[in-house]
């Protein structure tokens, strides 16, 4: 998901996206420790998605202040 798409989301949608990505990341970490991950790049994509969402949330909180 691109940053422009994330910026169009509401705060609640961003929070849900972050929670979902964090849960997926946890499952991928478990899977990587116990068995082989099907798509190794998926962990990197998820980590970057979480970073994008947090960055946009920080931008919005600074804009409000």
C-alpha cells in the first residue's frame, strides 16, 4: 500500500491497518522460526507498511498540535 493511499484513510482506518499489519508480522515471525516462510519478502513489506502508518500518524498528531 502506498503512502498516498494511506494518507486518504481516516485515523480509525489507519489504526486498524497498523494493528492488522502487526498481527500479520507476528504470525510471519512465528512461521519463520518454526518453518519456512512461503514469501520471504512479505516480512519486509509488512515492516515497511507499519513504518508508513506510524509516520503518517505522527505527521497528523504534529499537525494538530
